[in-house]
C-alpha cells in the first residue's frame, strides 16, 4: 500500500507515522520544505510526494485547512490519477466537498470528503504521533452513499492508520454535528479562560474539570478562525442556544431562586443521561 499525504502538521504527520507503522510506503509533502526534509529524516515518510509520485499512490490524503486544500485540489486535479482515491481531511466539509466532487467529475479521479476524528491542543509535526488515531473514528463523505465497492475500498485504505471504523455522513450532517461536538467546545473554552480570576488564581486550587475544560483553549487561532467562519451558520446556532440557556442560570442566581436552579441542574443531568442512552 502506498500513501501520499499533503500537509505534515499534527494531522498529516500523525497519519504518515501511523501508515509507516502499519507497513505502508508513505510519500509526504509540506509547504515548509524543512518539515518535509525533517519528516524524511525522522522516517515518518519514505520520500517527498512529488507530481511524479501521484501515479504510485493508492490513497492521497490532503491534510491542510479547507481553503488551501481546495486550492491544492484545483491546481493538481489534472494530474491526479484515476487509480488513486483522494480524500481531504478538513474540519469542515460543505465547501471542500463541493469543490472536490466538482473537480473529480471534471477530471475523472475519485474523491471523498474525510475527517479523522482525533487531535491534540498542540499542532505541528513535532507533536504528531503514530498512535493519535488508535480507536478513533474517521468521518467519510462518499461520492455515492450506495456504492458498496467504494466503501470497502475506502475501509481497506483508511483503517490501517488505527481507526476503529468509518462513519458515513453527508457534508451538511457533518458540519452540523461538528459545530456542536467540537467547534463550540473550542469557542467556549477559549472564552472561559478570559476571566480575570484565571490570572488571579492560576491553577493552584483547580481540579480536573478546569484542566479538561480549558485544554482546547490552546487552539491554533488562524486555523480555527477559518473553520469557524466556514461553518458560521451551524456554530452561531449552537452558540445562541448556549447563551439562551446560560441566561437562565444567570437569572436564577440574580433572583436567588433555589427551585429554578435546582430545576435547571436536574434538567441538564437528565439530558446527559438521555444522550448517553441514545449513544450506547
């Protein structure tokens, strides 16, 4: 199995290391040529992913943010082989999938949208690791949800990186889901840490909940800004719901309303139980 990877940051670098661990031949490229050279020196890749290597690849993973990913696909579409499966690894799917499916149809290669559902608060190749995707899910937006042969092909190529399973979705469903499960958590964590109390008290008296809740405040501001704005409709909806709910807690405190606070807390606990049952 031969894998091509565009972008050798946390996501792409971890994919490279995971596939190498699985015994694949890996070609990689990063816009920072020093990173490409270092990845080869670290034996995370076998060689650079150049245009003449495209034909050798069974799978090409585009592990860069949506805007540069779309630009890369547009620039390289005429050179991509019909034999390879091309999958982006962007955190939002609607815009990149629209562009990817259009280019695939025009130039005859096979494209799907993808999102490896794992990460780390610290980015870059230096923080990549071979076990990042162990037990993780890979969200896949296929060109045809009824093409069983494509699904089997994708499964054989993706799971060796350590993923437990593929979750088949649409670009619209993915972006709605990710606004709630990931993007809102990053926004809330990033806003929460701005309290003056954080600076005044530090973490001297903090518990595990504080560390867990603020972990993703370390986000890459440029990357997440792009992702938030690409998915602004879904993210704004979730934030508006959260703000409305928080205002109820604030009012209960202002009114010193014990019964309302009790009701709100029980309501949240019951919703958590309901969600866990649905997911089990």
